[in-house]
C-alpha cells in the first residue's frame, strides 16, 4: 500500500501542486503588473518580491510540504486507530495517556498557535524590508561607490537582517518551549503508567505482555500527537501567507 501511495497518488498530487503553484505565480505577476504606478510605489519593491515568491511558496507548502495537510490527515488517523487499540487493551492506560496529552495541546495553543500568525506576518514584513535594503547593493553599486556609502548601506542591511533574525527567533523559542513541555509531560505519563503497570502485574490483575503492548501503543499515540501539533503549528503559521496573497489580489 505504501508503494502504491507513493508511486501513484503522491506523484499525481505533487505534480498537481507544482502546476498550481506556477499558475498562481503567473496570476500574481499579472496582477502586480496591472496595478497603477502610484499603488505599486506605496510598498517597498521587496514587499512585492516577497509576495510573489515567498508567500506563494509558503502557501503551497501547506499542500505538499512536510508536516502540513497530508501529514495532518495521517496524524489524525494514526492517533484514532492507536487509541482504539489501547482502549481494547486497557481503558485505564488510555485515560492516563490522554491525561498527560491534553495539557500539551492546551500549552501549545496558548504559547505557539496564538502568537504564530502575528510573528509570521512580522517576519514576512521584515523579510520584505531586508530584500529592499539589499537591492540597492546590486542595482546601484556604482552610485554607492561614488558617494562612499558602503559602510552606511551595509549597516542598514545588517540592522534589517538582525530584526528579521530576532522575529524568527521569537517563533523558534515558543516552539522550543512547547516541545520541551511535550517531552516533560511524556516522561510524566511514562512514569505513571510504569508505576501503575507494576502494581497491576504484582497483584496479578494484568499480564506483563499486556503492559508492554500498552507501552508500544502509547508510543504510537504520542507520535501521532507530536505530528498533529507540528502540523497545526505549520498550518497556522503559513495561513498568514494566504491572507497576504488574497490581499494582493483584492488591491
């Protein structure tokens, strides 16, 4: 089934995504060319370049990129099937697993999901300003050398690059905190199941093989949860680029 999926379904889907991305870039380029000069001059040249390239690439990453919509479907199905398997074996261990998994979703929603659209939009704006700052170094190099403005231009580029880096670091730090809490709750759930499993085996209420089986299924549930959280974060972040594309077409 895996070879059939990769060899037929994914090949067709990837080809469709690539053609759709090329089509959208052409439409975006035609839209920008059709805008009045005054409207184009309201934004930096780097802003238009970012919308034409980076925003469209991020939008289509949601369709064919790793840990986005395709993997979100896999994560949901994997988590549901694993929960059904554990429920058949031990509802107690399933309850303990979810008791430590739900806080992970809540913390990720508070720390990452709420802030990621704002930080992503700020990152795209900073990238546009950084592109606009670099452009004169390539197009107006003679004038910069004539007026001896190399140091000034490089300082300006460094400031914009530093601002872009700081915004991206804020998003990375939030994701790192979410990942760290995921690991801590995972260890806590593991220790609780280990302790309760030992008591059940000691009292003859559960076989050792059943406890080991529950540990294996729990690992599958946590893997699906981790993939689900990552997909949600990526989709929430890249959705900002779709909004920017729509704003461009509506101008």
